C-alpha cells in the first residue's frame, strides 16, 4: 500500500472509498455472520464499530493527542502532532501489542521486545558508522593539510 491508498475500498463501483456508513454496515454484517452478536430488533447490537473505537482508545498505549489524531478528532493538541507517516507507523507499532484480545505467550512478548531492541541498536549502529566515516574524512583532510605544510616548508 502507498501512503495515500484507502484502507477499505468499495466493491461496487470497484476501488472507491467506502463511506463511514458502509464500513459500519459491513462490520455489522460480519459480526452477525460470525455469531458474535445477535440482531436486536431495531436496537443496536452489543458489538458494533463504535465498540472497536472505544477499545482502541482505551488499550492503545500512546499519548492522547496521537489517539485523537488517528481517530480523526481535532483539538488544540492534534494541531501540534507530527504529520510524518513513518513516525506514526513507528508509534502505532509500539502500542500494537496492547490491542490484542488475548495475552500472547511470554516468548512472543520477549521476541517482540528483542526485535524492537535490535532495530534500535541497528539504527544507532548506522548513526555511529556515519560518524566514523565523517571522522575518517576529517583525518584525511588534516593529513592533506600536514603534507601541504611540509611541502611549503621545504620550498
């Protein structure tokens, strides 16, 4: 997917963005087919799209302004939120484990933690390698200057 692609697309006509009502109706149909909630006459079902939004807001571990931004709410706090998609992907990935409906095994949690630590160490190693290359370039420049001074002193 690209950054500007829609997450949910309509089937008819193909490829068009779904409206919020269409997403809600599709969710309701899936909930009924999976027997997660029964039709309640004219009343709302016990499990509806709103419940997912509430659960997301409750269990996602990230600053409130980011949750508001991701849920398309606007407030003074959301105006100051970064608009960088990669930054949001990283934040979302950090809180994703809290959105599970079950508690994963200790090994799964440990692997996830070690994976995050490994990625951070790789990032820091890349920064250190860049610094080392910069230092090597400066050392070469200093060596060239020393050689030039020696040649000028011999003349």
